[in-house]
């Protein structure tokens, strides 16, 4: 990945937070016919000692787990992103030397994938994933709401994957290469977009641009 120093994100907590907020990762694995990419929800597990690994599952019919078992893989987590028009830059009026760009955040996680064909492990994982993603709902669904024989049938149809993390790299391209006035213009423009709401990616990106600007200016 091309990573200019001013776009590098070294804050482990920020990387983990993005992975938790955007768990549907692009998982790139080697195969005899070349690399393939699958979208797989991956849960970040951090042990008490700090060691981290990604955990998830795929359909047993998916050849991914057979091809990748014991192989080095890449999981890409995509965070907030937004198009940036040059019209938001005050510098456009001063000299006109501006072009469009795209702001985004992402995390690349690398490690060796291990297939897990173990029913109790899988039952614990799907229970955890369900609890995490159902938590915001007024009436959360639980795995135990389904008949046990049906749950067991579903568990037989999947295979777990775990990826102990070897490296974790973050890229936050959030207008750090612009001056203070241009960053302020980008933040205002993103927040004023017709589709912008407090929960939208554009609004979130506006906050990231503001926060990054403040961090750059703090001694």
C-alpha cells in the first residue's frame, strides 16, 4: 500500500475502533489460480496480554478456508470515505491550483489464517457475533431463539477462521496535506452535503478532518 508518512495512522486504539465499527472486511487469500477477495465479517479479539487476532466464519462450501489454511492473508477494513470537491477550498479563489480528491480511512491486517472446524468454538463465535451486532436493537435476536437442532445444522454448514495478527497498518487520508483554511472548508462542505446526517459517512469524515487538523496543530 502506498502510504505517505502524513497519512499513516499509528494509534492502535483508532485502528481497533475502525475495525470494530466496520467489521465487513475484504479478505484477500492466495489460491492456485491467483489471489481472490471475499467480503467476510471479522471480529477483532484482543487477549489480556495484547495479542490480537481476527475471528470469523465462512460457508463450508466456500473453498476459501481450504486454500488459505496455513497461508498468509490480508484483511482490509474500509472506514468512512467521501469525495472532496476543490470548490470547498478557499485556496481555489486565491490561486486556482486545486483538484478533486477522495478522503478515506482504512486498516490493513495481515496474518496467517487457520481454519477451525470445531462445533463448540463456532457456537461460541456465532453467539458472540450475534450479541455484538444485535445489541443496539430494542428487541435483540439471540441464537437461542432458534431451535437447537436447526442451530446445529447451521453450524455444520460453516467453518471458522482465525487470523493471529502479524501486522496492522492504518491509512487516514483526511486532508492532512491541506492548510488550515482548506481543511475547515472541507469539513464545512462535507457536513453541508444534502445527504449529510450525524450518522452518515460524510458527516463522520467532516469530524475526522476537524480532529486531524486539531491534532496537527497541538504541540
